[in-house]
């Protein structure tokens, strides 16, 4: 899952991690990001689930301290 992969990236020396917030119509994105959004949304992921994950990552003895940056999308 994403939380586990973020912890692996941190242990491997990542300076920051970008977390994509899935969007239903990411037309300006490439096929990989579009598919990732579609897959995440099909599993029922909501924005509050992502915020909850970040809260878990930021707390405890093994708290992630590197920057976590959200990739969001707007399609007006």
C-alpha cells in the first residue's frame, strides 16, 4: 500500500515524496497518472483517506519527517 511504499522510499533516502490525490477526470495528465487516478478511485479512495494516511505517517516513533507534497488537479 502507499503508506508502506512511502516508508520504504524514506528509508532508501528520499528527500521528499509527492502524493497524488486522485481526480476523476485528469485529462492534462499522461496515461500513467490517469490510470493511477482511475485505479485509486475504483477502490473507493477519498481525500480524507489520504489525509488520514499522512497523519499516520507523521506520528509515532517512526514518523516521516521529510516533505510530503500533494499533487492535486483542477479541471474547471
